[in-house]
C-alpha cells in the first residue's frame, strides 16, 4: 500500500516535496512519532529521519540567509556580472591589439 497520489516509480516510491513536508510536520508537531508515521505511510524510519534533518537544515539556512530564492537570485546576478566582466575584458584586449595594429600602419597618401 502506498500513499494516495504517490506513484510508484520502479522499485522506489517518489514523494512530492509537499507530501514530505506534511509528514515531517506531523512528526515535528508530535501528531505522530517517527515509528507511527513509518507504519502509517510504509516508509522506513531512516528515510523519515533524513527528511526531518533536511527540513530542519533548510529551515536553518532560510532563517540565516534569507529565502533560498533570494540566495539563488543573488548567485545568478553574480554569475551574470562575471560573464559581463569577461566579455568586456575580451573586448578591451581586442581593442588594444587593434589600436596597436593601426599605429603600425604607414600613413595614407593624400593624392
């Protein structure tokens, strides 16, 4: 037996993040013990402990660093700026070489 709305994938069941959070919150609130949730949902208690640890770690990071989406947005902005700096550096090097090349050309005659 598996939870409603939880498709079986190969030999493993795949749970949505929402389902994992719901089960972990049941455990954290004390609505169910890990052993009871393990029996009710037929999920190994070691997996439930892992979900609980991941949930608590994610919560700790969210409180310490702000929303994960904000953190991702900042990282994306830094990556974009790094790409732009690289592009501008290449353009500057090309312009320097081109100006050196132009200085080496003999002046054109005005005939």
